[in-house]
C-alpha cells in the first residue's frame, strides 16, 4: 500500500515534525526559549523548595517591605485569588508575615522574615548562576537588544489594555 505525502514516516517509530512555520513567529520562538529557561529555573529552585511563582513573590516582598497583596498581584500580573495560595505557602513556611494595615483593616502588608530574607539571598545567587550559564556566549550588546525588544513588546501590550 502506498503512503500519501502527508502521512508521517512510522517504520522507524520516529516522526519528523517540522515547526519551520511556527519558528518564523517571534511569540513561538520566545515561548520555546522560555520553556528552556523555566525548566532550568525549576531545577535551580528545587533545592530551596521554591517554584518560579513563589520565588518571584518572595523576591518582590523582600525588595518591597510592606507591599500589599493587591500590589503584589499586580506586580506579578496574576489574579488576587491565585496569589492567596502563594502567600499562604510562603507564610506557612515562615518566610513572610502578613500584618494588617492600620489604615485599611481589609488589607495586609507583607514582610519577609529573617529566614525569608536569607533564603531569598541564596536563591537569587543560584538564579544568577542559572542565567549566567544559559546566557553564556551571548554578547552584552545582544542581551541589551533582546531586553529592549522584550520591553517594547510589553509596552505595546500595555497600550492596548
């Protein structure tokens, strides 16, 4: 029986999939790159028992003592109900504390504990090494251009909102 041109090669059990059309799209290329970064970052953060979201929240809280949960949700670009799970986890691990704001009894100010600041310091050092390894061989000029492009894309999206 003859195979049609669209039928994948299955004799070896390997199917060659071309993503050439998708690779021409910046968003697809960025997603593929992000997958590599995220996978490596997950391995980097595992010894600290942190995930990308808990790490991000912890760094933002350490860098911005007294940050309100609503501000943290906005900075992380996530829905407030989703943030509660992250904040609960960090608080349960005694990495942060929630203090009620005297000016608004419904709002909480988030602050890192000493243990949270210490863990954050170690995790940041590991993440910086992770990035250094992934960016090895890429010139400073190329990284500056890539950063500028990503900032412009984000800026273009914000204008649409």
